């Protein structure tokens, strides 16, 4: 310390003023420096000194996740001086320090300090309860509240406001009601802050009637009350009701703030109308409103408006850039996605877990995206984001999409704690990669590890069963769902329909479909394709007509099932009609698979001229499947000359494909041209094929003692895996 500073002969009041100047700034460590200088001058700090020192640390505005180790160490030093000076007996000082520890993320130190406090008041209890609630430690907060009541402390309105958010989950709604009852008994429920907290809690527990009852009973509704009601409707999917409440709020001339508009946008309000209202009221200058509008525009795929709003933001934040980045990634616009990433870097910001996982989900093509995926994997490793299970799951999914199964399993094996989401990622990844047996094996390991399957697990397992035709295990999964009264999601019901149809149990598929109150488009598509697959083409087309009658618009997958039905049944005129509906009436661009179905339909009917004209008029270049469909029709009708031309075409397109060799061999054989049959067979052998390649699947019943080596689960056979499900 300089001699000049000593000559000033500063007092304790001088240092108190200096320390107070750091409150609300990011320079809290200078408060400790000034405190050190005070001690060096042998001045005795007073209770105000410690109060200001603690406030300087508590108000620096830094979130607990980013607080440095030094800041926590410095606060410990202040705590040591507090104890040494004997001021720890001042309850308000100990409470303030406890609260600061909680805000800095030092939960254990805060709890230890609380337990050793010689005296506690209600504020001390509130500080710890609020800290636990704020950090999502709901059970700890409730236990502490019960202990507080047991020790004879009466809660205040602030106690309930701090505690009630901990009950904002359906599993804790009973505890929330008990706290509400306690509030009524003590009269604390009349406090508007308590009522707002209760309204929010009931809304999160999906008890809208209770929320509405509290709102209707309020005499003086604050802007917080209105915002809570709007948010409550929005959270529970009643978007029109949320908009009606907002309109009522405006009609009653209640002040609308930025939270009102953010809540309204969360309730799927029209972004253009909300944007106009924000401009009219001047709230458009609020960064929170602008960010919410930007996010809404990206969801509506209006990237022009979103980018324009981003440029207007005074404080460029990670949320707005993440919204833009996620939207670009979802659309496969890698150039736009990378542009946003570089903007984040230029603003000296780093990706968070949400932004990085959005990027990983947008990388889908191996050849085009593998290098970018590896680069972001390295970025996640370097920044420490890979420790998040969210990122690890995103990387696993990405590697499965790249068909890099080895690296996906390596990441999964290195995870210290495998959550249900992680198991779902690797199981669904195996199904997508076509390794259904491995998916079933992993499911068995998951069950043995103590995890209960959710809807995603069920759907993935059903898809695995349908891939390899394991009807018996699929039925056990279905029975598990029914026995445990699990709520069936649309994709689970669709997976069940798909399983039963592929296993030839169309009556069970129909029963599942009829049990759905409001089938989604995917369910309709599955049952339409299922009837087509089973040769019930008229039933398939009947379901298509019923779907249209209910007002659902078909997509490309719908018409794959419809055209397949027409092809199987030889319904040429119907096939022409549905193809016209798809391409002309609904303006859906057909894929190569749609074209292949039409060529097959026309070819099998012997309409070769029309089929060739159809191929000639295709907007996309025909592939081997289209030409192969026409060659197959030539085999049926014995059109050798056309077949030879098509075979040459296919040879140049895909000479390693043995399918057209077999078709030509059969065509020659039907005409008795055995020399040509021998020549084609010779060509196949030269290519390393003998025409005997094929695969069939059958389910081995319990009467057959054959062991399923590829379905072992930690030494368990498939029967043991079934046992796990049967006794769950």
C-alpha cells in the first residue's frame, strides 16, 4: 500500500463507500481488495462493511455456471473474516452470505453454513428454500420446508412464493395442493404474488381448472397475473384461449409489457400481428420481444423477417443466433448454418449445448457433411461440451446417420452415466442402420440396467421386430404397453400397425388402427400400405377414400401405398387416376419409386408403348429400379427384343446388380433359348454371382430348439429377453 494512501488516513466509512461502489458491477474482487487494505490499516470492519462486501459479490450479475474458482475462494476468505470478527452472530449477515453461496453454486457450503448458524429466522429458511427451488432441487426444498414447520417457524408469503415453483410438476401436484391449503389456512393465499405462483404451478401440473379458478377469484389482477394466465393456456395447448385472454387484457386497459408479448408468441400467436402490436406500443425495441419474434419467424420458415430482426438487435445474443442456426440446420442449409456459427465466434461467444446439438442434427449426408461433423465433434471435445449427455446423444445419432456404427458404439460405451435418452439414441440408431438384432440385444441390456422403456423405446423396438419379422416379441411389447396402461403416442401406434402388416397379421393391424381415436397421417399411410402389402388392394383404396373424407391431405408416402395397391391388383385406370391426383391436383413431385410403380403397373398390363412414353416424359432420370420394372414386365409377356435392349441399358447403369441377369435368364428360358440362358449364367459367374443369392426370414417358435446366437443379451437368449418383458 502506498505511503500517499496512508497519509489520507481513510476511515471505515471511507472503505464502506469504496466497497459499495462495486455493488452491481462485475468488479467484485476489488471489493475484497479494498477490504484487505482496510485490514492492513488495522481498522476494524463493522457489520455494514461485511454487508456491503457480500452484496458486491451477490449482485455482480454473473450466473453461477460461469463464476470462476477465484470468486468462490475470495468469498470464502470474506466468510473467514466474518467469523473471525464475530459478526457471524448477526443473523442477517449470515443469511446474506448463505444466499450468495447458493447464487454462486456452492450448495454444500451454503447448507453447512445454515446448519451451523447459532440463530435462524424465517429469512434464513427462505434463503435456502429459494436457492434449492431456483436450482431445481425440488425435493430438497420441500424437505427443508417441512423441517421449518416442525421447528415452529411460520411461513411468510415470500416462503410460499419461493417454494411453490418446486411443485410445478404433475408428480408433485399433491404437495402443491397441501401448500395451497396451508396458504388458505394462514391467509397467505390472499397475497397476489402467492396467487400468481400457485396459478403457474397448477398450469405446469396441467390443472387448468384450478388456474382459471384462482384467476377468476382475483379482484385486482396485476400484469403478472394476466401474463401467467396467457402462459398457462399456451403451455397446455389452448392457444386460442391464450389469445382471447390477451385481447381481454388489452380491452381492460391493463398495461402490456414485454413478458406479455413473449407469452403470447409462445402460445402460437401470429408473428406478423404480434410484431405490428409491438411496433405500435414501442415494445419492439425490447431485445426479449425481438428475440421471441425472431424465434417465431424461424419456426414459420420466414428467414427473411428473422434475419431482418436479428440486424435490429442492439445486444446480439446467443439465443437469437441459435434460433437462426437451428432453422438453417433443420432445412439442411449448411451454408447459412455455418454463417451463423462464424457470427457467434466474431461476437466472442461460444456455442452452448442446445446450439451444438442443433448443428449435429442438421448433418445428415455422409459424403457432404462428414468433415463438418468431425470438426464439430472436435469443437465439442475442446470446449468441454461433449460431457453433456445431450451432445453425446447428438453425436451418437450423427454417426449412425453416417453409417459409422463403430464410432457410435464407442461414444456410447464411454458414457459414464447412460440415461434413457442415450439408450434410445443407440437403439433407434441400430434400427435405422438396419441392425435390428443388435437393437434388440441393446434393449435387453437396457432393461437389465434398470431403465424402463418409454414411447420412443417402444417404437424403436417395434421397428426392429418388423425389420426381422419377430412377431412373438412384438406381441409381447404390445402386451407390455397394454398391461402397464402406457399412453400410446401416434408413432407407437403406427409402428404397431407396421409390425402386424409386415408379419401378415393384417387383422391385428386393423384392430390397432380402429382403436385410435384420431389417426394421424402416418397411421393412415401405414394401414393403406399394409392392406396393399397383404394383397387387399380394394381395402387399401377404401381406407384412402375414408382418409380423404375426413379432410386429411395425403403426402408422397400415402401415394406409394395407393400406387402399390393398384400395381398388385392390376388396376390400371385407378393407377393413372391417382398418379394424376398426386402430380396435378396436389402438385406433389413424384419420386423414382412412384415412377417405378407406374411402370410396373403399365408393363404388367402389356401396355409397353405407354410405359416407354411414361419413362420418356419423366422429369427425373430413370434409375435401375424403373428400367428393371419394365424388364420384369417383359419376362411376364415374353418380350425378348425389348428385354434385351433394357438389359443393355441396365448393364451400363449397374452391371454389378445380379437382378437383371436373373430376369434375362428367365426370359430366355421362357422362350426355350437355352444357349442364351447358359451365356447369361456364364456372365453372372464372371461377375462373381451365381443367381442363388436371396434372404428369407421366419420366426423360430418355442417348439424349435434352435439357438438364436445373434440375439444373446448378456448371455440370455431371445426367450429370456421375452421373459424380461413378460414380467415387467
